[in-house]
DNA sequence: CGAGCTAAGTCTTGTTACGCAACCCTCCTC
DNA sequence: GAGGAGGGTTGCGTAACAAGACTTAGCTCG
C-alpha cells in the first residue's frame, strides 16, 4: 500500500523535520565529505564507496533542500561542483556533536580516529553542546520542553500532548 | 549481490560509526520520544505512528548497541519498559543540535514548534555547539581536522588521505 | 586517426529493507 | 466470556538500494 516511509516534513518537531532530510545512512556522510573539502561527483563517490545512482539521488535531494548548490565550472562538456550553502555550512555543529558522541562511545582503546582543531584558539578540541543562555552544558536531565510559537493550535488540546508539555 | 548498505561500523570516522547505528529515519525519533519520557512499546508506537515490526527492530538495535535497556517491570505476564542508558542519555546533545538547526532552517514564520528550557539557569534557550577549549562557537570555517590516535596506520600513507589531513 | 581517459551521470537488474495490516498469546477486568 | 492492554510476530507488497555496464562529450597521447 504505502511501503515508503511517511514524510516527517510537516510534523511539529524540528528533529522530525531534519530527519526527513538527512535521515538515511548516506546523507550525513556526504555532508561530512563536503566539510572535508570534496566538491566533485567522483570525489564523493570514491571517498565513500557509495553507489553512483544513490549518490546522484542524495546530491539532488541536498540541492533541492537548499543545503548544497550545483555549480557549473566548465560548460563544454558540462562539469559540476557541489558546494555547501549557508544552510549546509550551518549543519556542521550537528556533525561535530555526532563526532563527539562517536568519539566517546564508539572509539576503541586507541582513541578517536580524527580530532578537531579549532583554528580560532589554536587548540585541539571537541564540540560541546551548551545552553545559549548560561553557557553550561546541556544535559537531558537539566532540560525540559515547552510549547513553542509554531506549535499547531489544533494539537494543543489533546490529552497526550498536554501531558507531554506538563512540565512547564 | 549485496543490496544491503555496507556497514560503517569499522570506518575510521566517528560520524560513520554513529550513522551506522542511528542512520535511518526512525531511530532518532525513537530516542527523541525516550527523552520526552516514553518508556513502553505501545507508547512509542502510538506517538510516532511507526509500524510495530519496525519498532521492534529499532528497539532491539538500540538495546544491542547499549543506548537503551529493557527492564522487566512485571513478570506475569512479562511487561517491559525501555530506558535510556548513560550512553543513550549522552545522545541528547546531538538531538539538541539537530533541533537547533531545524528550528533555524525548517520552521516557518510561526517559529519553532517546541522550545527548550534549561532548568539549571531557568531560561528558555537553544543549544549551541562550542569549542571545548575556548568556548567560542564551532563553525566549519574555523575548524580543521587532524589525524587522531585511533586512525589506522595502514591508511596514513594513501595520497588522498595525506591530502585530506594536509592542513595540520 | 583511433585508443584510452576523465567527468558526471543514467540504465538495468536483482535483492533486501521497510511499512501495513492482521494475527497471536497471556493476563486482567467487567 | 467479552473485551482490552501489552508486547510482540507473520505475511505480503513496494520501493530503496547496490553493482556494474553503458552513455556522452571533450581531451590527450602516440
């Protein structure tokens, strides 16, 4: 009937909406490659070992969603480069947070395979996720959720929703 | 021949290793639900509208990977609750970073559907990803990558790898 | 002048992962 | 003894995915 996963794009949840775009195995890795400096189709393909048709599909989606732009750098024959947009560049903190989690929980005794260097302060460092108000680390235990301005009116009355946001 | 996506679990990259676990549409949403307080199978199922067999599969994977634990809270008949482990709780910053990106780039004019409240400082706030050394925001343009202690020796000699890490 | 190479895909084919709905089992309550 | 909650499993169909061959168009080497 509808074997394809339903779209999350209109859910009242930024996690769902984001996952709707990057919620597959390859897309995050393509973005990582882009942050590493890859620009060309074959470069992505060789570095990741992704099937070419899958790469075509993912790049098209990233372009459609505005995270990347396709630049023509030569017209006869047409040759393209894929560049991150501002929206795409702004995804870096997410990958940095993922890297931090993976370094901590999935690296063996050898330690992290790759480390980050913050050029501004010239230190090897890792990403930390902090509260924008006080700068302290944001942990789940210290954080609660509240209804935002964009929450749909018609859902607010539902008892399960009420319960969910009761902690305000 | 091998239509299934290859495993990223042994790639020398924490993003790849993490995506190997959570790199599908549902897993991140299940974790979000867990942070919202869901514990039971039917609770996850109803809140997300996920197919039951898919949920079974994802919960099993999360348990196998150590992000959740299955607790027996009643033995006749057996009833279970799924609880986040420390490893699972530590994933919250990733979801907070994703939420921040989604709030900024995917919310309409109405604004974010859900806002975070940091109970420690008692402010509505959002997540910020900062450098662990200097506390400044971590942007892709200010950050470079270096070989970490866990990077496999045999790969270091490859010219494409050398080029990738040349910026140190 | 033809062979081969590069870039960026497209096409074909086959398998598998995923979603849906229906069903199952056990205990509990009315 | 009917119905409901809890926690799944089974069967079925579709669509996502991977592999690899093919395409087009120009350039280069001999």
